């Protein structure tokens, strides 16, 4: 008896980022993955992922790519870029969404971002163009699901792992305001599992996805120090000064934290409720911190 062919997942944005790596790991056993993005990444090996090299902001023949696809999953976005680049990426994704609608693709998944302060939603290209893609997906009439995760963590992340290394090196962290605002970090592997569940489900609409625990930011950073067996030491900054510092750092070439991310963090909008539906508990942040701290203390800071 022949084995039935695996359904095709069109992974838009690739498997090289924090979420993309987790998605490839989660889906590879059951799906044929066609990954569309610009640059080769090591974990997209032959037999696991088929790479289609393309700049998503340029003209792509999406019609041929979506034919026979069971699930489209879009991960592509920038943390920081010029307005033109955001506009180009938005236009490319809108062309994809239109091709999916015309082909009547069975399931369309999209990773977006949680609500942000109103002025950022209105003026920041990162958010303004992202919401236009969200709205286009909602208007397709297809079976779609938009997931809006909170702060994500996992090996190689751009925040918690970086903060651990900063503590290990300098022994202190900046504290933006009083740290009483909330976050509910979600493991990248749990987001990937949620996407797999949603890929095979039928629910339509947008869902915010947090991790199992809602911390104050101050409590979370205390956990970072504890994971390294350090006493918490903070350089306290007013929220407006924190945003100015982040802006200065980005102008000097740093990508650790952007001013809009500081504003978003202190707005107390990132303490999202836990994602529900997985057949296992969501990973607690402490578990990740212990593992990452052990890696750092052993000298393996990669």
C-alpha cells in the first residue's frame, strides 16, 4: 500500500527566525513544507523543507505557489525597517492573500501582534501596515485564523536570552519606570504547537495568545537575576527617558530594544491571557530561564 501524500504547508517568511524554527520542527513530520523567503537558513535542510528563494516585497507568482496548498502560514515581518520596506512587504502579502482567496485555499494562518497604544497604531509603519494585512485576511471569506502572541521566548530569542547575557556580563539591568506593567511570555515552541492545532481546526477569527503566567515586568526581571544566582540590581529610568535611550541606541546601530517596544511594554497591554487548547501545559518562563542560564554559565553563550 502506498503512503498518501503529505498536505502542503506554504510557509511565508521562512524557518530561520525564532518562530520559523519552531514551526519547521512542529510541522515537518506531517506536512510537506514549501518555504518562501530570501536567504537560505541552515535548518531548512533537504527532505525537511523545500526552499523557494524570493523577496516577498517583489512580484511573485503566488497563483502557482498556492495551488494545491492546504495551509498557508505567514510569519514575515520586520522589527524595524524603512517605511518603504514595510510598504513593499505589505503589498507582497496582500498579493498573496488575494491569490489565496482566488484559489480558495482551505486554511490561512497569520501571526500578527497584540494591540498597541493608539498613537503607535496610527503612526508607526510597523503596526499600520501590519493591520492592513490583518484586515485583508479577515475580508477574504476564507477559513482563517490570526494569532497575536505576547512576548516570545526560546533559545536564540531577542529579549529574555539577551537580558540574561547582559546580567551575566554587567550585573545589572535598566528598569523602565516602576516595572508594575504586565507581560505573559509564551514559548515559541508553544506558539508553533498552537499554529499546528489551528491549521487542523475550523475556528475563524483572531485570538490573543499569552503564556501560562502573567508577571509584572519587575517580577520577571527578578527571575532573570535568580536564574543566574545574582542579586537584582537595576538602573531606574523614567518611561520617557527609557524610550529616548532606546532611540539613541538604535541610531548607534543597536537592535536590542527599539523606542516603540519600550512604549508598548510600559503600556501594560502585553499581559495576554494564556492560549488554550493544547493537550499539554504551556511552558513556564522559569523553565526556559534555568536552561538558558545553565548554558551561559557553562560558557556556551550561543
